[in-house]
C-alpha cells in the first residue's frame, strides 16, 4: 500500500556509513567509473555530518584527514561527481552539500531546511514526484534537475524554543 506521508530519512550509523561507501564504490565499478580517493573521502566526510556543509568545510576536513594542503578544485570535482551519481545532494538555496538518503534509486530530493539550527531533512514523496512528472509531461518539458526546498523551523527547535517565540506560526502536523 502506498504511503500518504513522505518517507523521512535518518542519519546513518557507522556500519551504515561503511556500507554506503562500499555500495558507492561497487556502483561506480558497475558503471565503469573510477571511485577515486578524493571522491571516497568527500563521501565519507558528508556521511558523518549531522547537517549540510559547504565545499570549504569539506576541504578543511579533507586537509585535516590527509595532513596536507588539498586544492579546492579537487573537492569541487569530487562534489560534482558524487552529485551526478546520486550519492550526495546539493541544498541549492544554501550552497551546501549532504549525503543522499536514497541512493538505491533515482528520485527527486525534497528538503525541509531549518532556518534556526541548519538541519536539512530529506524526504521522498512519490505523490509529489508523480505530480512533477505529470506536469512536465503535459508541458512537453524534459526535466534535467528537480530541486524542492522548504524552509522553516524543525520540530526540535520549536519544542526547545522559549514559550511564545513561534506564536502566530501556522504549523500543522
């Protein structure tokens, strides 16, 4: 039975992160693409994050791991590759990157982004995807990229905020 609510993703455990990296490596081999050390490193870094981070944060973390200077284009090329392969997603409105929660199949990323804490929750909503596809089909439009980002306040920030700080917001569950 189809779900009426979006599927929310959760952060990965250490074993799941290792599995995700190995799955990316295997998928690259299957596609005949090199899964280079910088690509692996960038993916590992993003899988460990609790919120989206920028390219220069990834660069800094790579340099800390390697103990040497790494040129920014190395990181940007790895980010582009990982994004093209569906292993990571870019939060366009913030120019930040996050590991993709649904790498096992193509899908449109929908992000709920908290303006307070910076968290981004990726959901998969097949109903929305079907609506987008139907609209594109009706228009004779070929979609190259779908980006849906919804900004607001996450439930954790709402519940931890002082009483009345979000008064007047129409927040539905």
